[in-house]
C-alpha cells in the first residue's frame, strides 16, 4: 500500500493555477474551481470570465469587504481588477459558444478515460433539473479541465471507463486535476502528468480501475 497525502483543496487550486498560461481567458466553474482565482501567479495576466456577465475578476474579497452586487455565477462575491467589464448574459454565452475562452475549469461527478464529462446531474430524484451553462463551457472552451476529488465518499473512482450519469459533453475534457494525480484524457485513454509524493503508479491504477500510461 502506498504512503501518501492527498492535496488539500487549496493545494489543488494552486496546482491548476500553475498551468494557466499568461494572457489566457478562463472560466472558473461553480464550486472548487473558483478557488483557482486566489492562486494565479504574480506577473501572469489571466482574464477571468463568469457566465453571468463579467470579464476581469480578481481573487475572493477579504472578510467584511464583500459586495453582493458583484457576484459570480455561483452567487459568491468577487473582486474586480482594473479594466473589468459587465455585459448581458447573452453576450457572455456568445463568448462561451464562440470559442473565445482558452480554458474552462469545471467540477465533475464523472469523467471517462477518453474525456466524456458528466457534471450536471446524477440522474437521481430531486437532482438539479437543468444543465445551465455547463454544456456551453464544456464544448465552447479551447481546453476543458476538470478539478475534483478522485474518489467519491464511498471510495469509488470518479474517473471511469464510461460515464453512467447524464452526459454534459463528449470527449471534451483535456485534463483531470485531482487530489491524488493530474491526468490527461486522450482517445487512447489516460496518461499520467503527475501524482502526489508516495503514491505508487500501480496503486493509482488500482484506485481508478483503469490502465494509465506513464
């Protein structure tokens, strides 16, 4: 059995942030991905987009300095950088659908080895009834990255051979950033980018239940 420590949510956000290139236009999805805004490297210009109609968001506001007239799509208060702009919801979706975003960072319930994404519903009674902007982000961005815990609370892998939940998009995920490893999705299956110290390759394959190219 490997001896390893999982990445914290903050460490995972840092890991994603270090791969975002200078000058990128990026959408950070609801949930864990919003943390990435707090860890973007100094000296790197990244323009953050929110589907409710904002370009140019900064890190989360300090406690007590929240302005709830300035919120992201998850209704969390945000800060604005110099030059930030607001615009109509329809214009925001035109940016998403028109290929104007370089990277979309989304959460997920499941991702297949070849990059199929299921992130809007588990199909259970009482689940979220609509996909929202997830489909537009998943297929509209030049690259879609997923940020999530590798395993469910029951210890089952969220990276699967084929998704069993309703799909958001087909073969749209380029990378999976998780608390245990960073993986690339390819037509031939999973490739390893990196993993936490102490986690053996064979143990990672056992946890996921799929072969991973080193």
